[in-house]
């Protein structure tokens, strides 16, 4: 029993190190992704707890959330970091990142199930997503959870072509798309206390970034 526990702990640590390396390599390539994967991972974990999923399922979805954008490693830098709206051809390339991510993760037997979640994180509840137009419960639960969290973080982040939504605007948009873009059960699992927690964490993160920026300016 002790041997099995020690082996599981060792395997988990190795897997954690691999995930850290993969996300670090993506963040070095994509300016927007810096911090995004961690925030999506944290939100996904909170929703898993709210849905009372098993520890094993929570861990699987948490890892998939951290790796959901790993396929962007295969997207050209000039598209990932373009300071403005993408053309239709560029957007088509971006839409290829779930399949690239699945291909990468499927190389590992231990990560193949996680790869299936990553493959489907841009599918929609109403079947209008990509890459395969899955609908409703055809979409893995983990992908449905990550899809909501990914949208929340995207909306509350500044982009080159728009300012961030307020948290109130973001919440209203998520609720308005319950049953169309998003799984209703997943949206309903986001309690008022979770919305407040995420907003508070977001504000603390931005204050920390602001303080670091001022420190660097002072040093120069």
C-alpha cells in the first residue's frame, strides 16, 4: 500500500513538472497566455468542487485547464501576438489549436484522456463550436467547464481591439449564453461567492502587476 502511494506521488510530481514545462514554453511564445492558463485552471477547479466531482475527475480537469491552449505552440508568432483583429485566414489557423493540443498530449498514454478534454474546449452546448461541432453532453464535462472559464478570463482581460469587460458585464454575458454557448449546469454551479472570489483574486493580481511595473520603472 505504501509503495503504491509513493509511486502515485512520484508520478504526480513528474506529471506536474511536465505540465509546468509545457505551459512555460507556451507563455514564452504567447504574450496573452501569461497567467491565463493558471487563472482558467483555478476557476475550473473551483467549479469542479461546486459540482462535487470526484478528486480524480477534479485533478484531470484541473490539469486539462492548465494545458487547454498548449496547441497554440503550433500557431505562428505573428498571428498569436498580432496587435489587432485577425483576418478570416488567421482566425482559421487559431481554430486549429485544439487539434494540435490533442495531437501533442496524445503522445503520452497518461495524458491522452486530458487531450480529449483539450480537443473539445471550444465546442458549444448548442453545437456551433469547433473543431467537430459537438453538442450538449457529447462534449466532455471537463471541456464544458473549461469553455466557461476560458470565456470569463478572456472577457475580463484587455485585448488590443477592446477593453476588458467589467465583472458585472462578464457575469451577465455568461448567464445570457447559458443553454446556447454554455452548459446550463456548469453556469449554475458558479455561485455568487465564486464570482466574488474570482473578482477579488483578479484585482489582487492586477495590483501586484501594477506594483511590479512601478518597481521596474523606479529601478530604471
